[in-house]
């Protein structure tokens, strides 16, 4: 817990939003709303005067839009920024642009039911987590925000990997085979890649998925993201990746070359039929304050019998969601990976998984595509009935 209260500046042209957020956070002993601003020009002066730790930022504002301001801020005075965007297609696209520009999280713009205790609690938790983020962090192989920026900067008017045991389970000879759409490589139908992420995950997932070839086993992903934003996120990835990426719908069949992303507001679970996995969506209560939840996906995959045929990956994010599920995957003899501290925006979820002994490998973001490549190349190309080879601690770079 911080020794001092986290200093928050709210930047939004809506008086209603400013009041809802200010009033909602007033009772939190760890957060102090030090000021509000109606547009980026006012925000510039407030930043210099008040020296906030975290900013909440609207996208659509007069005189200068939030995205332009964010880019200037990241160049001259990097700090944790939480985007609050409207739940529209245009708002979703701009929110994703903001994440790409350096924002650490995106939340639905306040309004209507936002004043519920759960929504306020989620905002408070996010503020507390991102307050610890160092903006001069390593993203994959590059460092962001190295211009440390003095308070007077001009704004225009890890834990070690656990010892891995050999991966030697038998691939069952009678498992049905599915052909990859491009190369004709054969995969056991139970072969699957499972991924989970939260804060910082949209950019981390983009870095991983864009580095991969199209001929991989089916992949299911839970990214903590508000409803509506998930479709825009999946659509954008689909334009950037050689894999097909789309938001999951109830009844989807998991197949090679396809990445399914859980829609915001819905848990995604896997069930096994006689020949393939199918996706089911539900609106059961949140788990770890999240819906979708990573644990729900991972644990359903174990129940569906993915066992030694799966690869589970837990990436950047606050809280503990996915850690228990990753441990269950490992106990079922899946190959499990956690992102390392140095390349996480927030180390919470991978850190908990590592603490529990759930991760067989702890890898920097830039090596995760290589690990997936090894999994597909060494496991999926293994003749049926052969023993799965061990995946190295430092896998080669992806040949995507």
C-alpha cells in the first residue's frame, strides 16, 4: 500500500463525469482527486501545478482531442493514463489508438449505471494498480518514455522461473486430426492455445499475435476489456495478423488458424464434442471482479480434457485472475508460460502464477511468439503416438 495517497487528475469536458468520478472516489483513503480539467489546455496547467500520479482522460474534448494530448504527454511527461471512452464503435477505435499511444488502461466512460459500487471499485482498483507503472518500461525489446521529463517539461498550449519438468505425455493415437488451412500440417484436434491478459494486454497480445504464422492450432483468448471494445479489438487484430482473429460467438468451433477473443461482458468456456472444442458464452457472476475471466476459460479447458495437448499463457495484468487456472493447466500436463516482470505493464497476474508454481517458463514478451512456434512446430508436427519433446527455456525467435 502506498505511503501517500495517489494523486488523481480527471480530464473530461463533461461536468457529470467529473462529479461522478470525484464523488465516487472521495471515500477511498488511498486516492485523492487533486483536480479536474475540462480540456487538454487546462489539463496542461493543472499537471504542472498539481503534479498528479495518474490521469483519467476523455477522448472527445473541445480545443484538442484526448488522443492528440496523450501523444504529447507521452513524449514530454510520461505518466499513467486511464482512458475513459464512450461505448460506441468510433469511441472503441479511438480508445484502442490511445492504448497504442501509451495509455495503460481503457474503461467505459462514466454514465448511467457507472455510479454503482462495483464500477467505482473497478476504477479505484485500476488507479491503484497503474499508479505503480513506470512509463519508462520495456515493451518487448524497446524502452518507452525514456525522456524522463522533469516536472516542468513543456506541454504545448521478477521472480525466477520454477524448475520445469520434462514434457513427456503421450499423444493419443486415436485423437482426430485437423488440417491447418495453409500448409496441411496435421494437429490433434485437442491441440489448443489458451491466453489471458488484462492491463497492458491489448498491446502485448498484438505484439505476440502479429509475430505468428497462420498455421497454428486454434487459440482462445480472454482479455479484460469492456463490452463493445472487444469487437473493435478483435477486428483490428484481424487486419494486422496472418491468423484469423474475431470476437467469439456462442457455438464457435475452435479450429487451426483461428483466434477467438472473449466478448466483453461474457465468460468464455470450452466444451469437447466428439471431434472438436466448441465455445459457449455466459453471463455468470464475475470472477476476480472480471467477466470475462481468464480462470473461467483455463479451468473449462481442463474440464474439457485439453490436458497435455494445451499451451497456456498468462500475460500482463493486475490482480490474480488466471493464476489458479494456469496452475490447473500445468497439473493437467499442459505447457505453461508467464510473461516476465520486466516486460509487463502490470505484473500482478503473472506474478501470482509464478508464486503458485503455475508457470513452467517465465519469458519476456519478445520470446513468447518463439515459444508458441516451438509448441506448434515440435508438438503438432510430432507423429501421432510419439512423445512430446521438451520446449527449451529460451525458444528461438519466431520465423513468422
